C-alpha cells in the first residue's frame, strides 16, 4: 500500500511496475527499470506516450543518468531490495539536492519500518508499506524524531540552524 | 584426544539464547528449553538430527529464543553430557576467567521460568 | 565538556522511546528476530555467548564524574557490578536483560549518554586523543571537531546503512595516540602556512583480516568544508563499497580496488558537487564551531610553580609511587599540572574491566582532583587529565587502595586484550586468560620497568578488536579443529610510525604463549644496544631472525 508522508493512502495510484517480460503500454501508468527506460528513450518507443511514466532506480544504477530526462517523468521509484543496502538513500538525496527533482519520489521494496524517518529526511515523498502493523503505526515511524542535525533532502530547518537563528 | 574412542561422538544438541534474559538454553527431552545442558535432547541418528533441525525454523519464527543452532556433544562414561568445542564448553559454564559468573557460579540451572 | 541543549536531549530521549517501541514489538511478536536484529544492533545491543552485551558510547572518550557514577549505577542495577572499557573508548555491559535495556538507556540519557550507533553499518563513535585539551603539543582541542562530527553523524539518514561499519578518529598532535592511521577515516588537525587551522584527511586504514595503513587523501581541508568533504567521502564509499562480500566491504578495500588516485578523483568530484548544491546546509558554520568550542575551554587552572616539593618528597619516600610517577603521568600544558593515567591492568585483573566501586571512586577523584574530567583511552585505561603535581600522591594513594594504582602504563603488562572466547560470539580463542598468563610471567614490576616500553596486544579472532596487528608483540588466537592456538606478530605500531606486525612463525598452543612471549622479550633485552634502544627499534634493526632462532631454533 502506497502512503504519502501523512500516512494517507494514495487513492489515485494506478502505477504498475513493469516486469522484464511485460510489454510497454503508452496508455497505462507504468514504472520502468532505468535501463529499459533509457532504451525506450533511445528507440523512440515513448514518443506516443499518453499515460504517466515512472522510472525505477536499483541500488547500482547511476542516478545521474536521469539528469536529462526528468521532464518525461511523473514518478521516480527507488528500490530497496534489502534493507541493509543503503544506496537508495544516496539516490534520493542526489535527485533532490543535485538533480533538482521535485516530483514524487517513492520508496519500494524492503521498506523497513524504522527506516521511514530516514527516507522522509532524504527526500522520499511516498512509501510502499506492506505490513498491516507498519501501515497502522506509520506516523510513529515517520515522525520518530522531531529534530535533525542534518538537512539532506527534505528541506527541514536543522538543529544547527535553529540554534543560530537570528531574532 | 586419547580417550576419544571411549566416548560416543557425533551427537547433536540444540541450543539458543532466551529472548528476554539472553541466557543460554538447550532444547530438552521434555520438549521445552532448559538452562541445563544435562537436560539436552541428544540426536544420534540422521532422522533424530533432522527432527531437531526442524525445530530451528519454528523457533526462529517464535518469541522465546534467539539464534537457535545445533552443535556437537558427547557423553562421558557416567552419562554426563559434554560440549566438544571450547566455545560450547564456555557457553555451558560461563567465562573461564570469572568463575563467579554464569552457570558455573553455583546455581543449579534447570527448566526455564519465562516470567523470571 | 559539552553539555546537551534541548535539541540534543530531545533526540536522545526520542531514541530511547523508539528503542522501547522496538523491544515491545519484538517481545509482543509483531516482529521477528531477523527484523529486530538491525535495530538492537544500531543501539549497540549484541547477543554474545552468555547473554546480551550493551555497548555504550563515550564520545571522544570524555566522561564527567556524574556520567561515570551513572555507569557504575547501571552496572549495579542492570548488570553484575562491572563494566568493560574498550579500544573504541566505549564501555560495555556484559549481562543486561533485553527487557531492562530501555530503562538502562533512559537512565543514561539523564546524564547525556546513549548507545546510538555503537554497532551496525553506520558511522560509529568518534574517537580521539585521550590527552585532548591537556597536552602541550596540540594544534587545538580535537574534541571540538569530535562533537561537531558526533552531531553530524548522529542519525545521518544517508549513511546509516553503509556497506560496513565506519570508524573515524581525530588527532591534533604529531604524536598519534588515537591510532588515527588505522581508521576508515583519520582526521589530523593541522595548521597551514597561512596559520589557518584545517584538516588532513586520511582514508582506508583498518585492521581486521586485512590490516591497512590509511592513505592521505587530502592534506588540507579548510574547516568550513570539513563536513562537505566527509559527505563526499562517505557518499563515494556508500555507492562504490562492496556489498557482496562481508570481508571486502570496508572502505580500505574500496580504496585499494579502486586505486587511491581514482578514489581521490571521485571524492574530489563529489566534493565539488556537494559544495555547488548543498554548501549552505553542510558548511561548518563558525558560530556553531565557536558554540561547541566554548564547552571545551580551559577549566579554572590555578597559577602554580612548575615543580612541587610535595610531589618530589613523596617520590623520595615511597618507591611504589615513584615507579607510578615514572610511567603513569604525562606532561600537561599548564605549569604545576600533570596528566594522570589510571591503569585498568592490575596484576591478575581483566584488562579494561572496572567494578562499580572503582568507577564511583574514579568519579569522586575526578571531581576532587581533575575538574570532574575523565578520559577513556583506546588502550583500555582511564585518564584524569588535569591533576596538580601537589595532589598526585594523594590521588595515587586513593587509587592504589582499590587496585587502580598499578605502575605499568606502556609496559609489557599494560596489554590491550579483547574479550575473546570468554564472552564474544565471534571469537575463535580466549584472549583474557592468555593476557593473565603473560601478566603473571612479568609480575615483577622492576623487570617491567627495565624492559621499558612494550605494547602487547591480544585478539581472539581475526577481527582484531585486540589490535594485535599493531602490537609491538601481537597475539592472534586461532581455532584449529576446536583447539586454541596463538600466532605471534612482531613490530607493529599504532602511532605516527604506523606499522603492521609481521608473523614470526608457526602458532603456539595455549600453554606455550607465555613462554614464547618471554623468549621474545629475553631476546630483545639480551640483544639491545642499551636501554635506550626500544623493542621496536631493536626489531627494526635486527628483523625477525634472532626471534625465530630463539623461538624455533633448528626446527
């Protein structure tokens, strides 16, 4: 179930993740793995697209490969195949901080309950949460910490800034 | 090593640590966890080992213990169960440099009272 | 020392609540061990052989009296009356119950302490020179940068699931007392030709199964750029570090496999990008550095004469005190003061262990004699950094009374020893009793003083928590078919002349180690030019040959 930051279920969410042998359909909201997306851009098969398009970044993908294509996208999903693999946090931050992505940034895969706060803080805006417990207690996890020492992607005012705020 | 022949080698026992206290426990003949290695259920045949091994995923999906695994033991002539590796000997007794701590400290460990 | 403000307090107490929730979910069966494990590890809670073990952070090794008293209380209340000081300047409790840990952490939070990031694949407790703020030769107090980086690394959302754990050490003197070159990142505080203070950054040092001396990646990062630079290093490592093999996941392997030049180029590129896009958020602000620095300003030293007749008289009349003064005190930057080292290696003891009573007394002595300032050293000792020469004898007498007055700092019995197979789930062999056998062999303190500086370091497995690679004499426990054996290395050094020890030959049995060490020491003592030739210089001059000959003969 995909939730937004406030724990609200995305009612409009119609995206499907394209598996390797699924056909591209330009009239359906689909999420393409990065390599397939780049190929499709290259061979023109997205030219007649009418439906929203998303791309999926795997941990080993190069975030900066998207730099010229952000305008084509309605959604960027970042995969956490294992909670231990923290490369998704770097993808998110680079997208927000360096590539200037302002659209939906979705965490998918092994989205660990206690990582939700870190995901929020690196700039994720939606979260594919699977367990009933996690959905029910989503707010506890996403707001586990009121303050933060760093500001890596969600634009919050850091502890350091608050300490030295003028006036 | 010389008296190896007088012992029955290759027996397996199941051990873990209790979730709440962390205490070392052994799967017992009674079908529960015991603090005392002497209560351990020993598997000798392949079938017995398989049955004991089947306990592991059950426990991993439960709430009583952490990190269950099988380890080899042997029985002395008088029937006493002995861990073979130094690691399991130490787990069964306590730190060798603090004999006032752990199971060796004098308490007679037995069945587990989970509420304790 | 640093004092928490409302923000620091808020974060630590929210962490206690978060952990309490995690434990409740686990015990109620809402999560299984597999999912709970990373959470308890991120809170420093391991499962060891006999019980859980909680590792509590002592940021940059600094404690005040109140904190030490709380550690003593926690040891009494939740453990078995003692704690173990570690090579990461932390303290470990060996027997806490899972359902007590939340309360323990709550008690700690009341004295501004925590167990955050003392385990897990994240940035661990940042360590530094135990003489910081007191030693005459430092560029500035490295604890200021330590605290700034503690905050930067705490709950860093991008760098909490790195390929592997990540350790940072900071030094501000040429004498490296923090083993800086054996850390994932070593930060050396330096002054450039223009007189500005900045940071030389070393990367990719470490011990474990592949000991590597760090390489200097940048010889001067300006102060305001430090965090941006570290962000660039950590990000490069996060994306490039291997996640397919646990033993190749540390940054030292990343640097070696990528090549230092290429790694440097990637870091520089990322550094430029960070500065371009996120400089405002990650610039180390002068006002924040100054705010933190104010907490580390000098205590109210008295104006004293450089010499003390009380001290000299005591040395003259009490030879045991004189011996202690010869090894256990170091020069202080202020006349009339000394840095006093408290050895946690009493004869027959367990290196690094301290009882609640000992911790309480050290707290009282720190309050009375050292502005309530206590340090933990990576060599598993304690330090009272600001003691008047006039007070040293009274201090030593009080310490001696509870077995903390041993005059062996830097000598053969001042060993680093990991917990080994007596406690540790990863160990292959016991370490502590091996240390005790060596300790008993060299019990004669006069002989120890005659041998001179000699660092023996013992690890119970290849993870090298006992720093054996950098021991002048290193001892590594290995398991051969269920039996403990010990490999000896010679010539390692953790200081500014960083070196990895070389294996001298075949391993020794448990009962042979003390004999072997004795043989090594005798070979040195008989072979040295004079007492001025240290063990390390001797090994450097003659190599392993004479030791091999003495240990193995014509084998």
